[in-house]
């Protein structure tokens, strides 16, 4: 009996390993075969400034009012110092920002998701946001508490994008045949994508609450799998020069890398002028970024922006 049980367990383990290898090999083969097609198709660029200048002043004003971004920040009690920094800095520039926590936290107001699982937290947060705000906001931005976002740049990037179309964008990553938006740089969904996602959340075959049986996949990959069933595909966000605008690293680390690889063009080689996010920041760095982005001005330099986004009514937007 013991021998039979041992043989059975060995068989299960070998079978699982064989399935995993077949899956991984299949991913590699399919991924390489379609790489160029996906690379060309899934890249979106910011609008051209000259085209924006052609829009009348009244139309610009109407557009600036119509762009409403709801910000979702997923947090855990261990993130309390980052939580405080995010609350005091960039989230003031969202039209509305809410924090979704893994458990009840007394020191800050948040919506309790009552789970430590990041994928379940993400699902519940999206469900809550769609059910409550589907008629109030047309773009939904989700981020970690280590992310700093320049919401005005996000709105500018989205300016010529129709939220009634299924947009799912940020910094794309390829894993086998799956292309997904990495959570490190933040994830943007249009209201149409939110609608399609919501329709799948109660269909376990297409959007399960748990990951694969052999190993658990990350929440951003899980989201991509669900959205793929709804015909929504990840798209990389870039500026007019092809530089990423959703950054998965901090400014400091990006500059350090530019000094190594582009020593004669550190600023140009570092980051886009229209960057939307940076990630991996400490609370102190959040406040430094806030000062640099919204406070510091070089005397004598005039920035003729083609567009102005008015702050939300009643916000502490500075």
C-alpha cells in the first residue's frame, strides 16, 4: 500500500512538471512567433502639440472639463508611511482618489477589501469603482503606493483617446504569448474596458479568482488574462519620440542608468518630458517629486502649454 501511494505521488509530481514544461515551451514558441506583430500593433503615442493648437479655445476648455480620472491605490498596513506621502502629494490632482486596503486601518480612511491577496484586492477595487462611479468617470488609473503620477500628463496623453473604446495601457511587458501592463508603472483602463472586465468577473472559466493550479501568477498578469477574453489588449504608452511615459523605476535610478549607457545625453537618455509615472519611490522622494513637478520654476523660462486641465472642484490640488 505504501509503495503504491509513493508511486502515485511520484506520478502526480512528474505529470505536473511535464505539463509545466509543455506550457512554458508553448509560451516561448508562440511569443517569439508573434513578437513583431504585437510590437507594432500595441504601441500608443501622445497627441502632437501642433494638432492640439489647432483646436479652438472653447473646444479645449470643454475637453479639459470632460476628462475625469478616478485613481485607485492598493495599500497594506505596512505601507502606512507611503500611504501618507501619496495622500499628501500627487493624488490631490486626481478628480477623485480612493485607497483600497487589505484590512481596516485606523489612521487613514480607506475601503477595506478584507483580503491580503493582491489579485482579489484588485478585482474587488475595480468592481467597487465600476459599480459606484461608472457614470461619473471615463478613465480609471490604478497604482501602488510606491508610484508617483503626474495626472495632468496622463490626461494629456489620453486627450485624443475615446474612452468608449477598450483601452488598457501603461508599460507593457511580455511573458510568453501574454502581453500585459505591469503594475509597477500603473494601469489605465477606459470605461469601456471596465465595463467588459465587470462582465467577466463572475465567470470563473474566463476570469478566475485564483491563479493557475501549478503556480500563482501576479495580479497584473491575471488582469491581462481576463481582459484578453473580453477582446481588450495591453498597449504601451509612449511619447512622440517613442520613449515610455509609464516608468517602472524612479527618476534617480533612471538617471543613474542614463549616466552609464548615455553619458553624453543624460537628460535626453533618461526619461520622457511627458512622463506620467515613476515607481519605487520612498515617502521623502514623493515630496521631492512634488516640489520639482509642481513648485519649482526657472525664472525667465515660459512654458507655453497647449492645454490646461482645471483642478477638480473642491480639491486640494495645488
